[in-house]
C-alpha cells in the first residue's frame, strides 16, 4: 500500500498485520460493492501471505524487510532501462509516463502496478506487463523475513481468512482459519489461561502476553464460532466457551478496578513497566480496549454469563464517550463495534441445510455479525430479541438487510 493516492510514498516493508486487516476490509467491501478488484486483492493477498510469510514449522513470519543491501524498495522498483529490458522500448516509455516516479530527479525509479486503461494501454497489456515484471522480479534477491511469529498477527490473519471465507463462501479458507486457530492453541497457550505474545525463530516463547494478544485472539474465536457449525466444525458453544474463558481472564488480569478501561499489561507481569498504560486510540493495530467492546457485547448475547458482559460492555462504553465527541477519527474500530451493537448482532438457528443456505446467501449482502446454531427449529433473534422473518427460509437473509 502507499501513504498517498498517487503512490509517491509506498510502504515497502510488508507486514502480516497490515495485510490481514486489509484482507478483512476488502472482503467485507466486496460483499457490499461486488467490485472484482476487491476479490482479486483478497485472493492475491492471502496467496502472498502463505507463499512469502508461511513457515514449514507452522504459522507466519511477521514481516518482510523494506531494504536490500541498504536500498529502500530495491526488490520492487524499476529504472526505465530495466523496464525497457523486459517490456521493450515503446511499452516501457508508455508505462513509465503513466506511473509516478519514486526517488530523486536524477535516479527516478518506478513501482509497477495496474494503471488506468486507455487506447494505449488495455487490460490485456496491463496484465501481461505485470506478469512479465513479476517473472523477472522473482530472479532478484528476495527481501529478508522477520521470522518471529506474533500472536496478534495470527489472530488477525485467522479473522481475515474467516471474513474471506464468508464473503466468498469458501470452505478452503474457513478450513485454513480452523487449522490456524488450533495451531495457535498448541503454540501460544500456557498454563492457567496465560499466553505468550511471541514465538521466536528458535522455537522459544516470550514470557508475557499483552491485552491485544488476548483480545484479538478472543475476537477470532468468536468470529469462528459464528460459522463453525454450518461449515461442519465443532459446536459453536465450544468456541464461545473458549472466548468466554479468555474474556474472564482478561477481566481478572488487565481491568482497571477504579475507572473504565483495561491496561495493556497484566497485573502480575514480572518486570512490570514503571506505569501501567491504557491505550484507547487505534494505531497500526486496533486498540485492545476497542476490541473488548465487540467481545463484551457479543458475549452479552451468546455467552453463559450474560449479565456480567452487559455490565462490562456498558462500563467499557463509558470510557469512549468523550473520545468519540472530541477525536472520533482516532477510534474507528471502537466506533465500528458500537455501530454493530446498535444495528444488532443476529443469531439464526435451524437444521444444517438451512444454515448452509443462509451462509451462502450471506456473501451477497453487506457485513453484519450473524451467528449460526444447529437446532431442530428455525429461529432468528436480533440483539437477543426474537425477530419475525418471512415464512420462506430463502428470504431470511434478505430480511436482515431490509
């Protein structure tokens, strides 16, 4: 991705976390806009993550370096001479004129990408150009990978696979998410609900987990619970139980007992920082506190200790009132969670063929949280209140979106 619309400032370091968030975003956007480009982005980015960051021993590396031999973007940038060598003189001239040069005026370099089409540059030419350059680029020195496996990254990429699987009704991506979640349990879980934040390349683990580790993992478990049964995996209650257990642990170790909010570090962390901090605002990643808003509201509807989660959600919501009034652009993930709660989290129960039909149809409508449960009788609720959908089961999903 780039920091500007003209692609003058591309971000050459490729992060698993950034790409996981982008996959989820484009998967959800495709459900609303049906833009073929969004589907292409999702499929190619998932493929890239597995090929470039996937590891034989399981999991994903956290990033690819931006530099090769001290040169920023060396793996991706092309001079006019290099473009000419691969494409030929005339196509290279046309292509370079349509791209934004990156670098100094004396050493302009270009970052290949799809460009606006016209009579000089049609779709076939665009695809052929990118294919030829990709083949040539594969012969260059590859950027080095940071082989640390971060728990937060894996929770986000698991959630991305789930979002993609629902958006494109893909058994394959749901299956990969399931396998990854199980791998996370075997890798990061420690005694007494504690987790390790990092798995190092030598297989050793960090001693501590942070709020985001627990919160993102809990969100991923709840996301899988939503579709576990219609896709043929464990009962949703198993995943809800995992998530609820982790949420209880978060409350016991990270909660500020005096005022609203959760600290970034556990109360019993050894070698604690001088001050325990709370992070409300989103940065490169969502804040742990914004993630908890979605967790608490969801568990207040489908968890076992629902009264507890209603109280936790209400209290957590209070911490965002002034922030939402004064700096709403800094809490996008919190506002998304609040909006979802206001629109309503849906639960649908029924027999397997009916649930499978619903999940297939869900891909054709904009994103909203829907949880599916196997049952002998069909039932729908929105934020815990029974709804009265149409008699024809095929119209249930359409009903949800007005």
